[in-house]
C-alpha cells in the first residue's frame, strides 16, 4: 500500500512506529541495567539494598566480599555478627 509523501495517515503510522521503538528500547535498557547491577549478594538472606551498598563500598566488589574472612565481614558498619556469619557461610559453603 503506497501513501503520498504528505499524507496524514503516513505521519500517524510513522509516529506509531517511533513510539513502539521508543518503548522497546527503553524496556531493553531498563532490563539490561537491572541485570548489570545484580550480584550474588542479592541472594544472601538478610542482605538488602542498604547492606549490599555498605558491603560493596567497604570491599569494592561482590567477589571481594566472597573472599573476605569472617572478621573482615564483621568490621563492616551495619553488618551484625550473625549476618556476617550468614554471608561467610553463603559464599564458602557454595565452594
């Protein structure tokens, strides 16, 4: 179906196409951003966003948190002794 160059229906179809692309790209970016910020710390029971931030700020990466010993984990502000033991067990029981 051919439409004239200045046909209002053509402009409407183009705007629909552009909106569909904008939505798809925005959804993809949001999904990718969420996946990038996912770490193994998200699966540790008792570790929420605040403690995750504190652990990452103290150690620098989730890998470093996994390699940390129990006394280092207990030294992080906002992490109790019980939670430090839970985090340590989570990373060291998995192998």
